[in-house]
C-alpha cells in the first residue's frame, strides 16, 4: 500500500521525467512530433496529449476539482502550441507535487491505493512509449530510473 514517501517520490519522478521528455521532444519539429510512429496513440504529440488529459482526470478525482472535458478520444489533440503545452505540463506537474506532498490516505477524502498506484503507473507506461518513439527518432533522452533522479528534483 502506498504511503509515506511513495507519493512525493513518484510526483517528483513524474515532474523530472516530463521535463526530460518534453525537452527531448522540443528538439523535434512539430511535424516530427506529430508523425505516426506506430505507438498506441500514434505519435509523440498525441501520447503527450493523452497523458496530460489523463493526469488532469486523475488529479481531479483525487482532489475533488473539476475534471477535464471529453473522453479518451478527445484527449489526443489537446496541444495547439508546443511551448504553451510545455508550460501547462510543468504547471500540472507542480500541482501533482503539491497534492502528493499534502495527500493523506486517512484524512479528507479516502484515497484508494490501487487508483493512486494506477495514476503513477499510467504515467510511466505512456512515458515509456514516448521514450521509445524519441529513441527511434534518434533523440537522446535522460535516464528513466527512479534511483537516478537528479538531486534538485529530490529537494523540491
């Protein structure tokens, strides 16, 4: 059962990995990010978009805030402006970190541990797809191992 340091650690990992992946993807052109690469959602662009939508949906569930509109099919084309998306992604990741730092399984809302684990597992699953697509496109990426998280992220 997750608790203690699990949520803050995974939220920091999420922030680090999204910063790393968006930086790597920023070296591609828009056409390269949108190119169908055979992944579940097709492209780097659409996979990032879906992950952003899903993270908003899970965070809304946990925090009681309004969820994003639409369903999974609508989640694929939310990014109009890459730089704007990168800023919005960072802002969402900081909100996830704030939630994780203050989350308590016994207070306020009862958190279902399986849902919390799924939240972080879902992120890792789709970032793995993004990582594979970036690697196939010849874009260097950082490590993805939790224990290799840079100190600045651990100190957030």
